[in-house]
């Protein structure tokens, strides 16, 4: 698995929603894989939902919010929109994941969901808590032998 860390500058962190929308659009433009934006923060899910609909005045990023395991089949959700928003990895998900949680993506991969993201994009905010979580995740992925890259933006 390829894991890319995006270390945000102060200016990028001030418009983190804009950066997430830009990163999402770039990932969609470069490939045919579905994309999941993973966050355990319900408020952030709502804010992202609104931001993706209004990314630009003349366009939007089509997406589907995963609300609960039992209200929608994961197969249907992934077929509806190229971008998914949720607090979990859907069953058999094998696309790109933007991980907005402080936990490594492997915490969300289980034997029952068979999810194996092909690429993970981790965002690191310019604060001590986010930086430490990023360091911890980097070490975790490194121990698993994942291909790691980082970008300062």
C-alpha cells in the first residue's frame, strides 16, 4: 500500500476544507478508483458534505455520505458516487482513502469488511497533536513495509 503524508502549512491549514476538496478532485482526475474521505467526526462529515457540493461556483464533486452500516448496502453506495464520506471502511473497499482521523488506516481494516485501500492520503495539520499522530502513523506504516511519501504543502 502507498501512503502519502501531506504536511499542511499554516496557510493551507486555514483553508483545510478547500485543500481536501482540491485533493479529492485531483485524485478523481488522475484515476478511475473510488475515493473515501474517512473521519470519525460527525460535524466534519456534515461540513465536508456541504463543501463538496459547493467546491466551485460552476461545479461540484459528486459524493455519497455513508450514514450507517445497516441503512445502505456498501455495494450500492460505491456505485452511486465516486466519492464516499464516512466513519468506516465499506466492505470490499479498494480505492483511495483520505484519512482525516488520528488513527492509522489499518485500525479500520477488519477481516469482516475485507477493505484494502490501494492508497492512503494522510493530512497533518501544523499543530502538536496532529504532528505527533502523523509521526505515530508514519512509524506504524513503516513497520508494515508500506511505501511512504510526504509532501509539504
